[in-house]
C-alpha cells in the first residue's frame, strides 16, 4: 500500500492511415488551396548559409514493396549545428520539413541544407544528422530514425556508438550519389532493417 | 523557477503499454510494415528536445472551421454539426500552449476528399476535411466540424471504420510528435474495429473515445464532444543537468 504519484500518461497513438495527406499535406491529397500556406513545405528559406543537398530514397516493407502512402517529417539543425531558436541560429533555417512518397513510384526527396555538428549536453557531440518521423497506413505508432552522412566523420557519434551490432550502423548513413546528392532507404523489416529509435 | 529550468530536462521515456502493438495480424497492413527488431532505446538529446515554433500568423481565420473552410465561408458542409474541443497537457499535467493541432476526416457519408479514396459515397462540394489550430495559453483548442460517417475498408471480410477524426499534435519538441484518432461515445463499431483493437489495454482505448459534452452544446445549433490530449513531458528535477556519468 502506498500513496499514488499524481501523473498523466501520453495519449495512445493510432495509425495515420492512407489519407494522412489531407491533414498534413493537402496539396499532395489533391486539395490545393485548403490553406493559405502549408506547414513544412521547406526546412529553409532563401539566404540560408551552407550547402543545399538533396536526399532521395524510399520506405520499403518486409517484402521489398515500396510504400506509396508514407509521409515523413524531418527536423534538423542549421549548417553550424544550431537548432532554430538557439542563440546564433541561422534565421533562414526553420528546420522542419514534410515530404511524401510519390504516389506512383514511392520515391521521396528531401531538399535541405546540410546540418552541422551538434554540441549537446556536457560536451557530448553529435555528428551531422537529420531526425525523421515516419507515418503511413499500417504503422500504428510513428517510427523515429536518423539520417547521417557517408562523407562526414561519424566515428564518435554518441547514438551510432550505442548500436550494438555495428553492421546495422550503415542503415542510418545516407550514401553519396553525386554532387550534393544522397540516397537513404528506410527498410521496415528484413536483415537490413533500419535502426528505429525509442528516444 | 523559470521556464529554462522547467524545459531543460530530458523527455520522459515513452511507455509502450499505453500504445498500440506495432504488429497485429487482424490489421493486415501492419504485418509487413512493423519492425522485426526491438527499437533502440536512448535518452533524448537536443535533437528530440527542440522543435519548430508555429505562429498564429500562418493560420487563417477559418482554418479551425471545417464546416466553412472548404467553401471559404460561402456555404456549410452537410452533416451533424459538432464542436470538438479539449485541452493539451503534458505528462506533468502542465498546459501545452501553442501546440499545433491538425485534424482530417471523412465527410458525413464516410468519403474522404483524397485522390486515392474510391468509396462510392459522394463527395460534399462544401467539405474539404482538414482543419488546424494552435492551443491557447491554457492548452485549449476547438474546432467546428461535422460528424464523419463510418465507412468500409478492405481488410478482413467485412470491416468498417467507426466514425473517427484523425489528430496530429505537434508540441514543443520533435520527440513529442503524436498522431492518433478520436472516436465518438456510444459507437458500436469501435468494438468491431481492428485498428482500434491494436490498443490492447481497454482503458487506454477508452481515452480515445470522446464523450458527448452536452453542457458545451449550443441550443438549436450544434452538439459538442470533448477530447483531451496528453503529450510526453520532460523530467524536472534539480539533478537533471549534471555532467554525463558524474
């Protein structure tokens, strides 16, 4: 027997379903003009400092099929590793973007500024990365993961260092495919399953 | 204690027991779209503790009125008129002001305005099906809308979704991100729905079922339903900011 701690529990998740675009990306649903200005159209505006890159990829199910209904949100720091709102952050970086799988091919493209090294608490540093949150029909709770970059020094990143099976670290690292362009595939199952985060 | 102190702690880890299972044979699409491996559990970092700020300036005056927003105020959508309202708090019981709430739903006949929805129930010329708003200083929000219809969907032999409204909530940090669905009190289809049933703890599913809020109903105009939302909180003890490992 004991007194009760007074607290609250997070509201349970439910799948975003196949029509998530109506709410988050109405133009993608065929409903352009729902709003004056949609949210998360681009993570930066003109005048941004740093390298503009394109990351292409797809979300792939357990039988190798590409999801055509997935919506992804991204959140990232600016070219100097500062998040919007931090002192000295680039005012041209909003940091947040929404992008969707193409309804025909399932391919997605994130056009953004390459983030810098993030200085975290107590001297911990994080290699340049972009945080992702993935929703779709059949995904009962949004999936979190990160994009790191093949051409950056990821050796001392705290999160990658916590992946016990080092063979899986590569699932979080975007492959360079050309000048300022990368590829990042998100595999929901299988031997190459992407490392998803409970963070 | 200032705001900096309150917001400086790490995010409280998610409690998987409140959430749906990721894979459920009765919700067939989840079978190939749920990870096989356990997720990697870590303490939150600055990446998860920060997030975009949404200002009132980007929202239009009809954005939270789904009865009128598709027609730009010229004509009303068909259906049972309802006020949907509630409050967003965090796990510490604190209000979450300026949370972005986005909703989407089917029309009164159970049809979505989406290029991929082919159900033969007709579209309503005056209903788009999306709305958005920011919570006020006490975390409160409200929408005017119509009650959506139930609709069939291909899963098991004869599955129907209960009337529901999709909710997307963006608090102050990316790690709080949440999408869920709100159901309506008394709907007999909730107990037959394999998507609702992905939440195995009945008491947690009940939190998604909005009660009729008759005191908030407006005579000769609309009924009201209430839906309160809890986002992840952050730990607030004075020991939060110690150096790693010390």
